């Protein structure tokens, strides 16, 4: 996998609307402005919106080709050093007919986002470029009050000051509180509560090496059978990363998706699984049981599974590189990036 260059202060980063177009809607433009202010003040980065990124929800929905054009243009633009998804959504899969994989492969740069942006991470994987499952602009950079320090530290440690054997530690806190996106809520800080569970070992043991790949499990079925969904053997050496969205899919729904992956033979090739904390801890224990149940159905009761990661919809959110070498010590419940995912 090709690594992108690290970020430096004064670098320009593109902000793209690859899923929902709410970043350009009048009632949410204050969130966009807060996000780009944080990029500048906290990290010294200049935000550059894609040509169509702020055209609004209706335009973005009706023009998936323009979303793909913004993605291609951002990779080809030598002045852009990184790309951040504005927000997730539900239909970025509609970009697929318009993707220029060569433009991505020939111009590797940091790409980050989560949720429906899982689609673009799979595009990056097909292009052979490392990507980063992590914060988006409107939620994480534009957090009312202040950015969560766990998230800000991950950005600094992975993109600006990278090093080998960096440990992705469990955040000692989590956020259950929802704060409606309204201008009058600007300045309000969501409360964090102690997370005493830490990483949980569901099954398996030992030290496992590999590379993360996956994303929001809700999105996987849209990708099954498409050119970006890896064939079973292409999962060899991967550590499957799964997290669930704010839709809070039922345990049965998660089980159906996992069973479909098992039927594809994917569990015969992966080295392990990591699972994010469910949104608001809804179905926290039920999800644990469904992972164990489905793996048992496919004879994988010894497959190592680590649970309760700060990833995706679990706040505060960390950053998990896709396509870069990692080591997970399942006995000690520790995660290490054994190489820097950026140059």
C-alpha cells in the first residue's frame, strides 16, 4: 500500500461532500465555519472546499458525478495535501461509476472520514493507498465548546508527528450526550463520562499482526458485489474493523451482515476483528453475543476479537489507518501502529 505524506502547518486540506450535502445548507453552515476555524487555529491547516462541496443537500444528492469529480480534482491538485470528509450520509456508493482510481494511486494523500465514507475507504483500498478511518469536519472538528482532546491528540500524533510503534490507547471517557446542531448551542461542551470497561477481549488470544480494513458495518451490504468490495482472498492478513452507525442496527441485522461475510469466506482469511463502541452503548452486550455466535457458526470460536474501540460513531473518536501495519496484543488488550502510516 502506498503511504501519503504527513501534514505540516500551513498545508491546505480539501473539504469534500461525498455523501450528504448538508455542509452547504444554510442551517448548518455555522458548523462548517467552526470546523474550518478549528483546522486553522488548532492545526495550522487551510481548508479548501471542493468546487461543489457547499452546493447544498439537494444538489449533492442529485449529482453524484460532481462528488466524484471533486474527489479526483482534490487528488490531482498539487496544492492539496490532505482530504477530509465533511460528513457521512447514505449514498456515496453512487459515485462508483465515476471514480478515477489512477488519479488516487498516482497522487497519494491523506484521506479521512467515517460512516458512509466507508465507501471511499474501500475505493482507496482498491487504488492501493493508505487511508484513515477517523474524524469528519462537521462532527469532530466542529464540536461545540472545544474539540475532544483524545481526537485532537490522535490528529497530531498520526499526521504531524508520526512514529513507529505508536499505541492507540483506549480513551478513558465517552460521550452519551447528543447536542442538536443549532447556532444557539455554540459554545456548549458535551459532557464526558468515565469509561471503565477499557478494551474488552471477546474471544481468542495472542499477538496478531495485520492491517486494518473495514468501516461502518451498516454500509457493507451496499458494497457487496461491487468492484470495491474485496474478494475473500484479498482479506488475507487483514484485521476486520467494524462499527455501527447512529441508526443503531439491531443485533439481528448485524448478524445478517456478518453471516454474509462468513458465507463469502472472509473469516478464513482475516487475522482478527476489532469492534467499535456502539452509539450510546445501545445493544452493547447484545452485539458482543452476536459476534461470538456468528463466528462460532463458521468454526471461528478462536478468532481474536477486541471490543469497545473509540472509532467511528463512538465519541471521542480516534484514528485507525487502513492499509498500514499494526500489532494487536489481545492478551494485554493493546493496539500498536508498528509503522508510521504516513511518510
